[in-house]
C-alpha cells in the first residue's frame, strides 16, 4: 500500500477537498451546507489568490487514491502562517498520514520564513487535536458556536516556528 504526500495541483484536487470535507463531516458530525460553503470559500481563495512562495497545499494518496489534505496559507500577519483543511478519510486513518501532512505543513512554513503558525478547529476533532498537541501546538482560545447546526466549541491553537 504505497503512501504519498504530494503538492496539490492535479485536476480535481480542489473539488475533491471540498467534496470530501463536506461529505465526511456531514456523515460524522452532522455539519451541513454552511460548513461546505466555508470550505468552498477557503479552497476558492487559495485557488485564485495564493502566493507559491508563502502558501502551499498537499494531498495524501494511498494506492494512487486521494485520502487526505492540508493547506498552509498566510495568517493574520506576515510572520504567521495558518494551517487549514487537515483531513484524512476514514479508510486511511491509522496510517499516520495526518502526522505526515502536519509535519509537511510545518516544514513548509518554517522554510517560507514564518515565525509562528495558528489553526482553528472544533472540539469533536479529537484525532487532529492529538496530532497538533504532539507537534507542540498550544491551545490559545476557545469559544462556543453553532455555525453548522450543532453546538460546538471552536479552538484556536498556535506554535512558534
């Protein structure tokens, strides 16, 4: 079972990121159309506005099939990168692809000259949180919300690079 982390850029990659996030999070957490709209906005902004020297995205594959994604984009200031859209499909979980994607994102951010990285996630995403904490991210804020039809606690994490 060959694994690969490659740069996003093949035909269908952007659509796959939106579709997989929408379908998986709807099935696992009941997040609806508003969540899909958010993912669509993030992917669209990346597709039309990203700077290759400061932003990148990757797709994880197993046996030539897309099974994961992660994006590194400019954060709220020039010194800060933002990790976005980490996902590993249910059939590929347990293969350490989430760790590999996060490590790839962190390495890129360091190489691009960022001094820190931030991310925003939600409390049900326990496996992702475990990866973030294992890589040195620290929780810097939390806030209750109901953006996608269920009560959630949003969490902000950051790491110095």
